[in-house]
């Protein structure tokens, strides 16, 4: 079993990178320990009530809800990213637990120092 971090930095719509990242995470989770990290525009995957059909895009965000079913429990959002997008996540942010709750998932906020430590523990890092 390998530790694999998947970093999602691109927004959910307009390209296939987010969908590919989620597909790979689900496919690899059977025999590996997967850590998902949302940074920059990738954090927008975590917003509820997205309506991609209005821009004629496929709703693959529903796939994100499946990560916990695949035993992917290490979900993180970069603290700097959260600060930048804080108005969008105001209803989801739990200051007492330093996490975001969305789509029945808990995404832990990680600062730069802890992010470096987290990445150092990985055997492989995939960036989307």
C-alpha cells in the first residue's frame, strides 16, 4: 500500500482536471491510502448546490460525495485558499473544529507548515 496525495488546484468546470482527479482517487483507493488536498480554484469543488448543467457541463461533483464510501477520509483544504474564498465558505466553516463540512464530508483546514509535513509523508503526489 502506498500513500498517494492528490492535489486539486483547478476549478471544477471548464476543464476535465477535477473529474480526472476524482476518478483516479476512487480507482486507486482500493489498494492505496489516498489524501485529497484542495487548493486555489480546486476548493470550488467543495461548494454546495452547483448547477453545471446551466453552462452545459456534466455534473461530476456528485462523484465527490462518494469519496467517503471509498474510505478516502483524509480531505484537506489549504488555509490560504480558505482565507481567499472565505465568503463562499462562511456557512460551511466550523471554527471550533477548523474544518469545512459539505456534502456529508469533513474537510480539514491545513496551514502551510502542516501541508509540507503531510506531503513529505506521501509516496506519490499527483497534481491536477
